[in-house]
């Protein structure tokens, strides 16, 4: 009797491929589903690999386990999910006319042909390894797979000096992981900031400070030139600026979509270099779908095709593919480039357009930087967050956001993702009915505060400069006066060099001390008092006044601590009560 089951072949057994296969089985118990995976392991969480190297969990197989602790291997998927997974099997070529895939068993070398009615390409990405001298030395590795993690863990147990090449997500996570193991870490980034595709420079500068505070030798604007070694093993890396010792080198300069199978099959490759797909994630061949890190997406705000490989997107792709294969006409609308990363004690997140992106797209961006505690300041454990909002001047529509701090940034960025997805304005964000209780937020959540500051700026009520603008102004105009309106006690603890201290409570009585012909820039810890100072000065007739956004918390440049050499204020000055 002839078997008329519909045959679905999936190439790639990690995030998108396994999500598609599992969803397919739930929707249709009669499908014949085969997943091919070149590696030995399937359905693993690669994003957890730096935390394995850090030592936060002991067994590498935990990245392949369900929340209940069950190992997701080929046997699990056969028995529990009801489909076939073939680890160690490489897809060599796709014959689109005959609808079949030529495959090879990597253990035996045996080749065979697998027919399909529909094909899903979930081939993922591959690390960028530039053809530089020494790139093949022992001890030089990317971090892509569990096998990479095994090798890096073995090296880390003996290493004294590590060099990380690249200041993206993996580079930052590995910097922390290796420092936590007591290894001296040098991080090379060829651009002038880390997370260059995610953060504007001012926010990235705060990440630079965190890295250096935790002992990372951060080398910006330094490109790797070559890697040197002895007896076939790495010993140092060389840049134009110097030489750095290395027992191990982590190559983390980025990834490229793995599209060789698709290209050789004649499928269309998009402008990003990833496989071109429509909203249903179909390729240029209607019988072939592409999902995950090999496929491009559409940016929801710009409408342009983008390549942002993330496990969250890959899982969504897999579900959309499965639904369409089962006739459910599902669409994948696009992405906002949302991401988050932990850098030592700093939590970092972003979504939507950066200020630079918005400007390049001609959106006339207006931005604001606002700092606040992540919960009621009276509740134990309150920590700061710094929020940068980007909006379009004319429409007041939100375009993007960046949030960082030692406090809770995740719920703020997720709220902003919802606002960006729905096309909300700054005014709508400011009136959102966010949940409040002292253990979780302040009565005016930091998001609400940031939105209100931006509304004031758009309405011409608040005149402000961000810290980068302040620094540029100070460098270009030595007459600019940076006015610290915090209390003497706060000033004694930490301060911006060269700033003049007049506490807010003493400001009205000491207006005569301030020059009316100079630019005055008041600030405090968060710059709420800085804004109050701006209003006091303007009411007194001062015309050149702008407060500094974000306060001293958002100042990414030099700070001074320790005893003050000379008194900054006359004895008996009035202190501001926060």
C-alpha cells in the first residue's frame, strides 16, 4: 500500500528548525517530519553558553534540557514529539525540480537522497573568522556551539590572559565570564564603541565605564592585525597600537547567515546577505521556507530588510513557518531589533531606532535622557535606571529606546516594545496605566518620568542638553558653567571636575554669584533638581540656561571622588533635601 503522507524536511535542528518541527506535529499528527542537523547536539540554547563558561551551571547538557530537566535529544523527539531527528547529518544539495535533498551521514560518509513535499531551511549562521595570520592557531575560537564552549571551558581552566575580539553581545558576555574566572581580559573593538549597532555613543560610554571598572582592558578603535603563537598555540595578539598576551582568543566580531545551500539551489538572497523571504517566510521557491538566523526580517519602523540573528526571532519564525505549512496563513510582520545583555552589574536593553538610525532615515528625531530609581526610593534595594527615548518631532511618535542601569531594565524595555509595535506617541506612553507598588516601581514609573521630560522638551518647556552635548560645549566654549545643585554631602562623595556647587535650596539666595552672559548648565543626581534650577534661573531672567539630562548618573566621562581639596561652598550653605 502506498504511503501518501506529506513529507516535510527541515535542515537545521537548533532553534527555528526544532520549533517548526514541534509546532508541525502539534498541528498535524499525520505529517512525516525529518530534521537534519550537522552537529552532534540538537535543540540547544546557545545564548546560555557564556554562562556555562562563567560557571553558573556545571553540566553543558543543561542547555539541551527542558525546564523539567529532560534531555532534548533525538530519542526524546522521536518518543515524545513523534518525528525523526538525524544529528550528524549534512545537507549537501537541494534538487528543487525533483524536490529532494542530497544528504551525507558524517560518521559513515554514506550519501543518500531524501524526498520532500515542503522544505524548511533553518541553517543558522556561522562566525566571521577573518583570514588573518594566526587565525588557525590552537586556542583561537569563536563561541557558536556547545563544542566551542567545551573547548573554551578547557582553555579557561588554565588560562591567565584572554583576548576577546569584538564588542558585541558575545564579546561582552565572555568578558564577564572570563573575568569572573580570574582571567585577565583584553577586549579589542575596531569601532569607537561597543554595541555599535545597538546603542548610541553616550549610552555605550556607560558600558565602557562598567567594563573598565571590572578590570577589562578595553581597547577601542583597535583592529586585530595578526595572532602570534609558539609551537602551534596562541601566545599574543597584535594591533597597530600594541601587543597583548593571550592564552586564549575569543573571536566575537559577528556572524554571517549560512546561505550556501540556498544559494547553490538558486534561491534568492536578500540585500542583507540572508535568504530573502516574504511575510509567510517563503523563499523564492514556494515549496521552500527559511527561518531563523539564515533568513532576513523586515524592520517594523523603517520598512527595510534587516539581519538581526536572535533566538527569540528564530523561535517566532519557526512557529510562523509551521502554521503556513498547515494552511493557517500566518504572517511574520517584522522586528524592532529588541535585545538585552548583562554586563557585570549593568543591565542593558534597546529596541527600535537609535538616534543615529532615525536621523539617517530622515525622521527628525528628538531625544531625552532620564534617570530614576527602578522602584520607590524608600523601598530596600532600589537601583537606578537610565532611559533614552527617541521620538519623531512632528508626529511625537516613539521611534526607539535604550535603557540601562543596575536596576530593572527588562520590564521597561518590554513596555516600550509594546508601545513601539503599536505606534504609540510620547503622550500615550506618559499616560499608560502602569502597575504600581513600592517593591516594583515608583508612583511615577521611570518610563512615565522619561516620557514627561520628552513632552516638556517637545513643548518648549524644558531646555536641556544630554551629557555628550554638555561635554562638547565645555570643550568648545570654556565659558560654559556646569552648575551642580546637589547637596554638599552628595558633592563630597562624587562630582564632575570643574563644576560649581550651589545646592538648589541656596540657589535663589545666591543668584548674584552667577554670570548672566555665560551658558549655565545645572544638574543633580538625576537632573530633576537640575530642571528645577533651570526654571528658577529662567524666572530670574537668566537666558542662557539648559539643564543636563540624566544627571550625574548618566555622565559617562571623568568623575572625581574622595576628599575635596578646597571648600566648594561657603560655610553654612543651605542643603537641598531630596
